[in-house]
C-alpha cells in the first residue's frame, strides 16, 4: 500500500484540556497510595494489585497526548495519533498514513518536520 499524507493540527494546551489531565493524575496518585496501603496487609494484596494497576493507567493517561484525524481514503474519523509520531495506520481500512504536524502561529501554517 502507498502512503497518504495528512496534515494534523497540534492544538494548544488550554485549561479545557489540562484540567481533566490534572484530575486524572491526582486521582491516579491517590488510588496508588490507597493500593500501597492495601498491599501491606495479607488480605489486601490482590485488591491492592488491581487498584495499583488501575492507578498506573490513570497516571499514564494523564501524560499521554495526541490528536484525532480523519482517514482520507475511507473517511473514518476516530483515528488517533500520539504526539511525535510521523506515521499511523487507519483502524478501519488499514491504510498507511504519513502525518504532517501543523502548528498554527498567528494565522500562519508552520510545518514541524
């Protein structure tokens, strides 16, 4: 298959985007502390491990960033690419897609590559 190029805008980190991430981080941190307290006792080892793994995913998700884009071949809109990646595969049609990151500065398009 050939590569198709897509321009994806790297959006600014606004309060609408960082407040949920901050909440996810603090809730994951609190759950991690509770899981550590649970793992001290013999009865709480298994629940503590489960709660600890959930909290690690919450903490990881708070720092995991990316953008959604639309596949130019099939029009599938729920594709997700993490920041820094330069290629991705469409989840529906398996088309290889090259990502061009675009940052908007005062109305100008600046290519990050």
